[in-house]
């Protein structure tokens, strides 16, 4: 009986996969019919953060490519009856039209390191959950995480187009891991200043900008009058966990609080901070809390870790205070 249940479960999963594949090809065929003679419409499957498999389509012309438009979210909306096939195709055509074929990105431009050096970025990911993917990429181990690198090819208010840096890129550029790491740190400090705000005021945007010489947006008065959880991220709120390795956010936050800082990995986009005195050593409990939030609230591709970390202000270092279960 147990084998029957296993076989039935495998059949249901396989059937769901086939239905999704049929959906992807149907959408792609309809869009190709609308784009005949204009550009190529290609299906691309990628491995995202934490092993998440995503499928999208891109438009290609004369060696230039559009940003990938993911179809997974549209499939979910199609199955739930929230969008029809016609509505999905129309929306994708609208997105493609807003970018316009004339604004397709020249991917070949990645060959020149001088042209992309200022666009090199870094981000933190879970090491074990991305172990296979990281084998093909230059990366730096950090606690139970890993620092990986990417190129911000193009961005606007609607989207950011990136390309992960792989080993063959370093060979093509003739540089080593230390060089790209230092360049990424420099760029992150310049373009992605640290922002710290209390959870109570998370819905408010910090209006005061710094004088341009600091890479931290933080109000000492706010910190001294607030207690509890704080959020540390980047100014744009994207890849905010990277602030653990660039900028002086933790150091200054600890100085203001006159305490070590407990770090909860909310997601790849932000981390939560608690003065050690308030955490009261309950690291296992905090880990269970993070694990529950990850499971119930955070998309798999956005999860960072279930571990709890501790910043020591005297040593200016981060260690694992409690190693949580793998993602």
C-alpha cells in the first residue's frame, strides 16, 4: 500500500509538470506568432537561488537579448483562474513592448572587464542549498553562507537585469577571485549604502540622506529611543543581506547600542538585528522562529538561512551563535 501511495504521488507530480510544460509551449507559440519577422522568442530554464528551477522566455535580435520574463507565476495564476491564456499573452506582449526591441541588452558587452567593472556586485546565498550551483562560480565562503558575484547589466525603476559571474568569466577577463571581490565591495559601498530602521517604522521611508561620504543611512537618535528588532538592508531594499560583508552598518549599530548584535537572516534582501542583551541568549528559540517564517512566509528563492549569527563589537567579527537546520 505504501508503494502505491508513493507511485500515485509521483504520478501526480509528473502530471503537474507535463501540464506546466504544455502551458509554457502554448504561451511561447502564441507569442512567436505575434512576433514573426521581428525577433526570436526563446524558452530558457535557469536554476535560481536555493536550487529553485524557473522557466521564462526572452526576445533576441542581432545578438541582443531582453530580460527574462518568468512564466512560473503566470502558470499559477492560470491554474487558479486569475488570468486567462489571452490575458497572459497580452501582458507579456505589453512588457516586451515597453522595453522595445531597440532596447534589448547587448550581452556580448560582458567580454570587456573595463566596461563591466563598475557594475560588479555581490550577494549572500546559503552555501549548502546552492552547493552544486556554486561549483561553477567564483565564490567566497562566509560562515554557513557564500558570497557570489554578478553583473548588473541594466536597471530602471521597473526591473534589474543581472548575469551571474561564472569561472569562465574570470578566465575571459584575466582576473582572479580577489580582484573581483575587492571590486564588488567597492561598488556595493558606492551604490548600495546600508539602511537600518526599526521594525516599528518599517513602513516609513527614511527621508534624510547622508552627505555622500558615509555608506550608512541611520539615525542615532532613533536607535537610542527604540528597543527591539531592527532591519538592516540596502538603500534600495535589494540583496540587503550583503550588508553583512560591506559597509559599517553593524559596527556603528553596535557602537550606538554599546552591545554585541544578534543577527536573524530574514531573507537574502534583509537581516534583522537585536542587541544581545535583549536576545537574552535565546538563540535556539530565535532559530525556530526564523525557520517558521522561512517556511510559511518567505519564497524559497529568497531564503537565506535558519541560523542565528552574532556580531562581536570588540572583535568586529561575525560568528554563528546557533546553527539552524538546512533550508
